[in-house]
C-alpha cells in the first residue's frame, strides 16, 4: 500500500524485476552465502502466509562438510535406487496437458546440456547432479508435520519456499526447488537428526549461480494467463 492508503496500480520496478528474473538455477559456484545475509533471507521467508498462522515449516539449512557427506550418501542411495518417499511422485500420474509440459521441460533441459535422447550414461549423470546439489554451497530441506491429507500444510510450505526464493533473487542469489530430494527422506532425516514426526516435502539447492555452466542459459517459458485464469465479473 502507498502512504496515502491507496493501492499502487503497478508493482515497484524492483519487485517486478525480481519476480520476472527469478528462475531455477542448476549450476552454482561453491562460494557460501554470508551467514548474516542468509539470516536476512530466512527472516523474510518467515513472513510467508500460512493457514491460521500455523507456520508449519521445519527448515533444515545444510552446508559445508555436512552437505558434502550428505551428498555422498545420496549418490549411493540413488545408485541403488533406494527411495524412501514420504509423499509419492511420478510424472506419469499427471493427466494432460500437465504430463506433456513435464516431458517438454525434460527434453529442453537435456538439449540445453547437449545430452542426446539415447545417451543413457549421460542422462544418469545429469540426474546425479541433483543429489550433488548442482555444486551449490547450501541446501534447504523443507519438512512438515502431517496434518489431515497434508494438502494445506504442503501449500504453506510452497508459499514459504517461493518467498525464500524471491528473497534470494532480490540479493543476487539463486535456488532450485528439487522434488527428487524428497525421494530420500529417511537418510536425510537420519543425517540431520530430524524426528520421524516430520515428513520431507522437497529441498532447495541455493547459492550464487555459475554463469559459465551450460545450464546457465536454460530457461522455461510460462503459459499465457488465458490458459490458467478464468474471469468472473
């Protein structure tokens, strides 16, 4: 709101730029974010809305040797296909047009990295980059307390995550939400000492983007609002 009590007709340029420039980064420089900066990001993320102000997120920030050790564990678990889901996920469960969008996204990403369709080894290496956190110095793991069918608390975590990502982008940093990290809930809980009372929804790798990596030029488009918004007046 403006000082006069009237809503502004357009967002401030800074907000407009942050929202439109934020994108999922899949290659990072190893330099960590200063602790005071990261604390400010987390304080802003804490302002996210939640049902009845329950603020149900349990966020584990991991870096340094702990992140390296966790990555080694997850690489091993991935190689064994030893998945411990708290919440199921399979892109084949999506009806159209969502399944097609997911398939197109995967195809464009592999193309950006120069990986051919039949190159099984290279594709496996691309998947492994997820559990190497794309070289990021930090990862955040978002846990929730199970409540009913979990939809409401999961929505709360989604709003928290978007606020967190925008707070990073506003400072020149970047992140990528990773559903695949939720495939390894049990070893992550064990490594971080998180109670089994909390369920892992997903993780976010974050830090300073590596602009020299082949993935740095990869971007996804958004469908026109006419395809997802209905007006009722």
